[in-house]
C-alpha cells in the first residue's frame, strides 16, 4: 500500500500523547506502531484502506469519497466499517501473531 498520510493536528495530538506515556515505554510504543502497520498491511483490503484513509486522515465526507471513487455511498460506508472492525478485531483478539514482536 502507499504511504500513510497524516493529518497534522492528529499527529501533534498523538505526539503529545506519546510524550505523556514517558520514555520508559518507548519500546512498547514502537512495537505497537510496527504491529499496527502490519495489521493494516495484512488484514485490511486496499479498498477498505483507501476509504478509511480518505475519511479519517484526509477528513473527506463519505459522499465526496463515493463521488471521487465512482461508487455508491453505502459501499464507502461498508468499506470503512469493515476495515475498522477488522483492525479492531485483529489488534484486540485474533491474529495473535500480529501482536507479537515481528522482524519489521
């Protein structure tokens, strides 16, 4: 998949959050980021990721995403919902191997 584009405001909030966790959690934070990237790469389809990135990162309305992609708004909504649920399930319960240290 292509590179992840970040919303500057969310990125700054995330950086503040990480700083509040303290330096002693650096390895845990890095492992979480690696596993999150792996979960996105291995569990979410390209269409789901594209819709999620447009909606959450670029903050585009679903109607505009549907128009840009040439699909029905229900397809956009379904892709976002499915991608979000896959990611949540992957990081919470299943795909235990994704939550263990990897060689990424």
